[in-house]
């Protein structure tokens, strides 16, 4: 990037130009300001002293915070926005630029050069912004518009900055009922009933799906209490118009007082990363990834965000790297979405099943304008979620299940156990939907394992080239394929393993896909490989329930000849071919340049 000259930049000027530039800067700085009786900072003092006094003045200003490694302030969203659509008036954390620093300093301190009072110099604003850490300026973890529960189980019920959590609370305390210190079982039951009310007309497929939606609200309300990541909630349906976006919006409105920050699903990792960076900087508390296209969806950046405590990336519009806290609650919507990779295990699914052809034409709802109802009763609904959380905390965060959800252990302790303790179904039972029907990679793994074992058996194994040849149909005398002679089912699976798509899978691409599947167990089956020579491998499927392989069991090959060959090849590959030094299996190496007949035989055996 080319260097942009500043008005005071004289690095490329001659002597006369330097003199004129200095006089111009002197005239700019000579603007006198009426003495307002503020503390003064001398611009003739040492530079560290000037910067330290300026930062101390910003601390007194009480509107400046540091968020990660960025100097910020809280502003209000003016419009919906473009990439991230937010409701107008939503509090948003915004970075402070050098000019804004000068403006804030001018309100709390006067700068003197000699006997004159001057404007804060521009270089000072730039130096302060680029520091990355500011002693005395409070850390801002987030902004809330309602009472919250702290990680220790206490309730933050008064507005202002809370140093223990780094939360800035901006709300009228009189607008919210008090949260009981020790909620009774009756109060918890009443709170659960209140939280269920907004969802009474949604066609959830089961009680578990409804519980996932209520747990999503409690998760968002209790987000500050969870010192760690939280799983996302996916509202899924088979048809449009089932109410997915509305269900997700209800949770955001209860938890934040505003409609969710809405973004569009994007399969391009780098573009999605920029959006996540903007979310982390702004401190969005509830984010909705809306209308994910039907079919397979996987985004490694979103998967990383769901388990991240901090987010590090380059700030938009510059080259400066920043580390930012990331503590949003995530909701996703889509029709028959199938998640790929690690994304599926980080999501709870609330399935909607309207059971009609045109669900958007339904009528007779208990709350015709549901969002208006939620906005009107928001304070009671929010406190109901806090009652459920506080009831669990007052009892010492007891456990109701033996297992804990991996990557989300603290969420499990605080929210999942609170939901179960309140009498709702376990929301993690919603993960069965993800694991059994919505993880595309797991589905493909299962298909591959079962089909490979069925076609090639449990012993020996075959190379990718051999598997591809089995898919090819026989041809007649004219070179035309003979119907029914190829293995279409195997061909479909191997084609799905090639990420390039198309009808002719590449042996290299299929081999890479099999390598990525190696060692992952599904339905008790696991894929294993052995060298076949020349960089080629044989692949076979072992059944871990029969002791034939899997984690901790090595390759688990049951073919003795294959085991012996594997050990010999391993010895040849790891010991230098010195004719005076036997390999680790005691086999002497042939002389330099002399072919080894035993190795040739083994390698040729594995060639297609």
C-alpha cells in the first residue's frame, strides 16, 4: 500500500518547502481557545508524559473503553445497515478514530504550547489510537439493555459499568421486576410457563424441539453467565413459511430488547470471516444467520466462531490486526439444511413440522402479532429466564446428567442443567437430529464404510484405482457400455467423495477423501489403510466391535501376509538403504543400484 502524505508531512520537501510547511502548521496550532478552567497539558513536556496525561483525561471522560486491542465507544445504530442488518437504535460498539480522540480530549483538558492554549495535536490522537493498550481505560466485554446474571450466579440489576464482568448496562431498573434470590419451585414452574407462551402456536415436531427453542432464549439471556462458548440453535423445516425466522427473532427480542442482527449465509470463508470480525467488534449479542440454502452447508469460519472466546483478524479498512472478545448467541434458519464438517456438532436443532402444504396461510393464532406481544411483555419474559438460571445457581449448579457437551462445558453447567432442572426435556437430545440427519460428512462416511465393506469384505483391502475400475461398465464389441454391468451405487459414493463434482471422480481426490475419513468410527466401522508401494495404499473397513481395528488398535489387519508386508515396507522406508546395515526387521539391504526382488514383489502386488 502506498504511503499517503499527511498535511504536516514534509519528508519529501526541500528546505524552503519545509519552512513554509512549518509556518503553516504553526499558524494552525496558534488558534487560541477560551480558558475554561480545565486541567492543562504542556506540549513541550516529554512525549510519554503527554500521552499518559491525555489517556488519564480520557479515563475521566467515562465514555471511552478498550475492547480487546481496540479503543472504542458505544453508539446507537442509525439504520439497518447493509452486510449486518440491525434494528435502528441498537447499541453498537464502535472504534474510536484519531479525530474523535482529539474531540473528546478537547472537552476535558487544555493543551498549551508556550503561553497559548491550542487544539489537541493530530499526532497525539493517532499515537493514542494505535497503542493497543490503555492503562486505566476500562475493558468493555459487552453492552446490555436489561438485568443479567454474572458467572458467579449473582444478578446485575442496576445500570452502569460493571467492573467484574466488563459489561455496560444501559436500562431503567424500574422497568424490570426483581429476580428472587432463592426462587421457589412454584416460581420456576410459572417462569417456564411464561417462556413457553410465545411458542405455543409454533408447530414443533416434538417436546424436545420446543425445549430447544426455550433453551435458546435462556442461553441468550444468560450469555454473560456462561464463561465460554455456547452452541448455536438451528430452526429447521421442510418447507418455507413454517415460522423459522419468527421463532429465532422471538429469542433475540427477549434477550436484547431488539430484533437480532441478521446476516446472510455465505459459503465463502474469507467473506464470512470479515462479517464475524465486524460482529466481534460491534459486540452483537444475538446474531441470526437467516435463510441458509437447502442442502449441504459448511463454513469453517462459522464453526470456529461457535467455539471461540476471542477473534483475531485484520480490521476492515486497514492493515491493523486486532484481538476482540466474541460472545454472541447464534441462531440459524433454513429448510432441510445438512451441515458439513465440525459445524453439525456445534448446533442444537429445533425442528418445525407444520404438516400442511402452505404453512404461511395458517390463521387463528393466540397472538396474531407475536413480536408486538413479546415487546409488550419483554420484561416479564426476560426475568422468567433469569429466574430459571438463578434457581439453578442458588442450588449450587447441580448436575442432572452424567455427560457434558464437549466444547460447551460451561454452557452445559449453567444453561443445560438449569433447563433440565426446571422440568423441560434435555435440549441436547436435539443434537440427535444433527448427528443422524444433518451432518453431511457423517452421512457420507457411513455410506462409504458400509458400501466398501459390503463390496470388498473385511480382509485384504483394495486400492482406489481398483474401486474405480469396479464402477466402470463392461463394453460390447462396438465399445458401448453394457447396461447393468457397472456398480452404480459405488460410483455414486466415490463421486460424492470428489469435491470437484462431476461424473468422473479423480483417484487422487477420492484417496484424499478416504485419508480424511481414516480412523473416524461410525456405526462401529472404521476405515484403515496399508501401504501397497509406490505411494499407493490399500483401503479396507474394519469392525471395531469385533476387535478388528479402531482407536488404540493399530491398523487391525487380519490378513497375516498383509501384516508382514506392511512391516517390511515400513522397515524399508525408515532405514537408509545401506548394504552393510540390515533393516529393523533384520533383512539385509541389496547393494546400491541392485533391485530388491522381495520388495518389488510386494509393491507389484498392490499395483492396480
